[in-house]
């Protein structure tokens, strides 16, 4: 029984094959696609149960970029969590993608564990947003504190969080401190537990 289905969208055959193998070894079911349009066509013809799904997509691809894919998913009302993988020069694009709701981005080269952790966090976060009523403490957060929490849980440093939200690093630190106080947590592991519904 697979843990979740991952839709892998990347035009690089070698990266796609090795990443699909890695994710299958970690217990995920994987559907790999060489382009955004190929994924959209396959996804439109699928029957969708209530399982946990996540998209892992390159950000820079011919035919349709990762950002264009993200836009098309939003237009079609497909709310799957989205983790981008990106080359070093594409970090500003990835920051823009997170502003538009992507769950996370990883800069190549990244470790196997970093990718698997990012996918699990994205799926857990999506579930958490769907359930939302699970922990009253989360309801105490302001919308901005909630955004900061999601980005902290996605392992983003304060500088990236500031870029994503368009605020200063000082303001991020203030929101982060308020959010930790409201949730009654003192460390990142404690925050992860609360954010993912295990606290």
C-alpha cells in the first residue's frame, strides 16, 4: 500500500528516472511526466479518490514552465500541494511560486531526505489545511502568522520568508516569536508536531 501518489514533472529524463526510483523506494506511488501539458492531460483523464497526492515539478521547462503549470492548476481548481525543484539561478522564480501558494522549493542538488521530507510536509500541511479544526491553537494565529508558520515548517530561513511575504526580516522575526508564543512551543521540532497535527 503506497503512502501517497507523487506526480513528478520534469523534462530531464535522467533526473526524472532517478527521482522516480528514489520516491518509489521510499514507498510513494509515482507517475512521471516529461512536461506540464503531459501531466495535465493524464490528470484530467484520471479518477481521483481521497488519497494523498503531491506534485514535484521543475520550475524551468520548455512548453510550459513550472509557474505556468501552477497558474493552470489554479485556473482548473486543482489544489494539489506543489513542491518545486530548481537550479540555483531560479530561486527568485521559486520565491514567486511560493507567494502564489507552492508548498516548498528545493535547490538542486539536494539530498534524498530533503526531497522526501519536503513532500511529506507538503502533504501533511495540505491535510492540515483541509481539516483545520484539529487544533484550537492554530485558530489563534493571525493570517500572517499562519503564513510564517507554513514557511518555517517548510524549512525556509527568515530571509526567504521575508522575500516570499514581501516584509522585512525583522518583521518575520516578530511574527515568528508571536506565533511560537501563541502555540506554546519553544523549538522547531515542537512547532512541526503542532503544525502537522501531532502536537
